[in-house]
């Protein structure tokens, strides 16, 4: 349960300002939904929401598939380098963001990026990549964002790239995925199904870069209950627990997650549906993950299979190279999580490269890894 409690932190979005929808407010979209990967609307992104390395930036609305296997819509930001497109078009990076919350006010493309993410995304733009940054379905669009849902997130990330190729931007069919923290998990899940889910689109998936990557989280979540004991952790652990509970019960109402929640847990899960990560952390500061439960999660029949289906991390079936960066001072996603995932990938004969940064923490690994991930992607696109 330790990984659950410290799993997906240091969000890449600044939440001081109210959301700016750049003239594309899709929170209550009720129009037709074309086949997944269709581009529905494009607008210029508000300048203050762009990043330093972008020459042009857009906010798009596109179609995808949600956690109920139903047609859905999502938004994304698209950042274009300042340099002209090379012959054959710009190569593309899909950026998978970290934990921000489940509410519409947390939507990444409607908020300024943090200085770290500004620098990180600008680096890739300076390298000549167009960046497509999905918000994930349910953030700024109807429905609830399905937090940590591996398959649903993969659909959202992959469909954003398919949709971006329908814009009036010269794009190469070659693309890769980059993600950090929650987005690191989203990136590797998207990598597992990138070729399959983009079949028929003409895209050419090349590889994935993931830092601070949580894996096998479902095994820790299964331990949750009123007798759970944890080492002393920050209050943010309560927010992550609440987000998982809110998303899981929405995706799987048949499990009756509420039946094992205490009154405090019911309130926390309800608040998690709308409150962003920093204020929710403050709200739940006096709670503990154990206090959210009135009975063990494992007392629900079928919960282990449901958790694996919902948030399991595939350890085989990848058809392109994987880059994993881990900081040994990471206290948000324990390094052991990524290192164990690496061992699983090696045992399954997957093409994986591991880089360890002994002096870096969760956030610091993002920028520190560029010295290694930059040539990794260059080679992947060759």
C-alpha cells in the first residue's frame, strides 16, 4: 500500500488561476461524436497557456473511447516548434501529464504549465517535435476522468495523436510517447497498445520515455482497509487514495465500492470528483487512507481482477523500445516500483533501457533524464 500512498505526485500544472478555455469550452459538449480519433474543433490556445518553445499552440477537441467503452470526447493542447517543418513533416511526441485531479477546474490545457514542464516541453519543441498533450477524457469534457485506468488512458493519448494529424500542420507519421509520474504509467500503458489502437491510421509508433513510473499499483491498492498500517506519509496520500476510489467506483458500479467505505471515505471520494490535488490534499489533511474504509477492499468479490483490469501495468507485448528513468531520491513513486517493473520487462524479453539518477528526486528526474532520453528518442525515430 506504500506505493498507493505516495504514487503519482508533483503535478505539472499550476492551479493559481481559474481555467481559461481558449474559446473552446467542452465541459457540457452534447454534439455528435464521430469515430475515435476524429478532430472535432480547433482553436488557438490562449498565449499565456503556451510554453516558451512553442511557435504556435492550439487547443483541440477530439473523439475517443471512455472507461465504459462508449464514444467520448477529450481535449488536448498542441504545441508547434518555432522552426519550419522538416521534409516529411514534424515528428510528434504525445505528452502524458501527471496527477492534477478529476475536476474540470484541473484541466491541464486550460491552465498554465509549471516552470519545470515549461522547460521540459520546450526542450522537445527545440528538438523539432510537435507535442500533443491530451487532458484525458473527463477533464474539461463530460464524464469523470478515469484516474489510473490503463486502457482508457491509452485510448485518449493515442486518439489525440490521430486527431492532431487531421490538423493543417505538416506532421510525420512517426510519433512517440513521453510521460511522468501518473503520466509515466499512462505513457507505458499507451505504448503497449499504441500500434493496435492506431491501426489503420497510417501512424508509425516509435517508442516511449517514462520517468517516475508507477507500476503494479493494483497489488498495493488491494491491501486497503481499516486495519491498514503505513509509515508516516504526507497528507497528499489521502488525495491519491480518494481519486482512486472515486474513479474505480465510477468505472465499476457493479462492485459497490461504497459498501466498504466509512463516512469519511464516502465524503473523500465525493470531494475527489471535483477538487484539484492541492486543495483536496489540504481538505483531507487530518485523515488517513485506513480511515476511509469500514471493511477490507478484498472483501468485495472479484476486486482483484477488477483492479488488474482497471490499473494493471502490462509487462509484455511492447513492440517498440522503452526508456525508464528513475531517481533514487524519489519519495513520491518509490524507486523500487520502477526497478521491479524493469525486471519484469527484462524477464519478458522486452526492449527496455533503464537509467538511474542517484541524486535526483521525483521531479528532478524529469529534467535530469533529458541527457539520456533525448538521444534515445533520436535513435527511435531514425
